[in-house]
C-alpha cells in the first residue's frame, strides 16, 4: 500500500521524474502527491488506493484543423491532473445525477461503446490551468476514461478510444463543438502527428523529436483571458468552414484545394461572406503546413520549422481570426501577448530568439513561443511583467498520456 512516508522518502521519484521531466519539480510533486493522498484518506478513510494521471496538451501545429478532418502536431505536457482513487463495491454504475458534465459524458460514452463502468471514490487535483487553452477539460475526460479503463475494463481500452469518448463528452454534454486533437494529445501522450482524414480511425504517429536538442524551449504565456463565454466564437469557425465545404458537396474542407476556392470565389463570397473564405483558406494552407512542420523536425531543419510556426501564427491572426472575440474588442490579451513576444524575441523573420503564435482554440487564454534557451529567462521576465508573476511557463513534453501510476 502506498503511503505518505514512501512518497516523502523518494519511493516514487523515478515515476515522478518520468512524468514531469524537470527534476527541480521533484520536491513540489512529492508534496502534491502526499497532500492528495492525505485528503483522500480524510474523505474516505484508510485503505488501498490507486493513483492516476492525465496531462494537459500543447498545440504546436494545426490550428483549428482537426474538426475539418485535418492534420495536427501536438504534445502532452508536464502539467497534469491527478486522482487518488478507490473502487466502490457496487454493481451499479457510477451515478450521473449531480455529477460533472465531463464525468457523466465519459461514462455515457463508455456504455455506448459497450465498455463497463463502475463507481469509485476519488480526490482529484489539477495543475492544468482552467480556461487557459491547455486542455484542462480534455485532461479531465482522459483521467476519468483512464480510471474506468483500469478499474472496470482491465486497462484494455485504447488511448484512442478514450480520446473519442472524451470528445463525445465535450460535444454532447458540455456543448462545445471541438475536434479530437485535445483529447487525442492528452490520452496518447508524447509529441504526436495525427491525421484525422478518417475521423473514426485517425492515424496517430508518435514523433521521437526533442526541440530541446536544437537549443529551444516551449514557452506558454497565460494572457489571463477565459474561454468561458467563447463557445459561440468557436462554433462560428466550424460553422463557416462547414458552409464552404457544403458548397462543394462535402461535410468538411478536407480535400478541397485553394484552386477550388479561387475558381468559385465570387459565388462563395456572395453565399457565405468574406470571413468564411478566409477561414477556409487558412485550413487548406495550415493542413499542408503541419506535414511540412513534421518533415522539418524529422530532418533536423529547425529554421524551416520555426518559419512554418511563424507562418501558422500569421495565418491564424489574419485568416482564421481567432485572436480576439469581436463581441469584446476592448480585451485583447492574446493580441498583446503576441505583440510583446515579437518585440522581446526580435525580428522573427530571421528567428533571432524565437517565434510565437496563438495557442489552441484562441480568442483568449495562452500563446505559444518557441524560444532560444539562452533567451528564455529574459523572455519570461518580460512577459510576467505584463501578465503577472508565473504567467509565462516552460513546458516539457511528457512521454505518456493518461496512465495509472500506482
């Protein structure tokens, strides 16, 4: 049986090093796990427990491409949500009445796929910031799916199935029309190149690439905006892209070319408006850009990779237009974060100290910067001056997705 003494004496340090990469976090993570274990015991009493973890995710390439059956480059990160868990001896499935929507949705998805569900007691704590664009909701859905898989399905449910179930929970129980990237990155883990051309059976390739070996770090800055009231903004992106696709007799944009758009430009403009065309072109070019980013990383061409990341950010700003909500133009934290990043990093046309782009769904939350290691400390200090202490974080790419730790 795991105990606070075992954790405090370093008994799970190897596990913690594998999950969180950065050894400077060891003391903090020991205390975090001990606190979670003690809180569980206070709530549910002594006894054997299981401990689970699910990571947040960083989107590196492929901004709003997944819901159009596109390609993405993403990574699980060393910010996670953990749960101390004990199964409840009951033949009844866990009650959905009054429970969190993500929990209920995951359980419903399990049943729909013919998997088993059951009750459990849990104390859950998260280091993935809520509403900041690091997929706290997908991490939670992955966590619940991983718990149900290990306790009631012998751990045999695939990471891909857990991701699909998590997306269903998000779409049907939370009402957010998201694609599958967030859940897949959280559940599968590592840096992953995912092709959603067949959305029922996406192709997932783990990439054995470490940006650190090129002398760069992933930095996320929380611009202190919330995603709470932005569901309509996200829905508009998907709706407008789908509208253009429908003109060509398709449900999604995958397979439509730039030539198709240009050859039918005036009629598309009359039917759907200017922004729909801009967003469609973003998808077409971004989808190709993801594959080029992957090839640049695999071949070790970091300059080309950075150029493509910068181009992705430029397209998101000008064509996709997910940097701020038109319902609240006075608040543009992401715009400010990108502007200040470009000032602090220098002329990104030659990648002097790195590049930046909007991170995740956009409109609010976080920005991503890929920064030279020797400029990271200064970059973070400058960003913290604007957005508050601790706003800028260095992320490490975690090697696993949702897992049972103990």
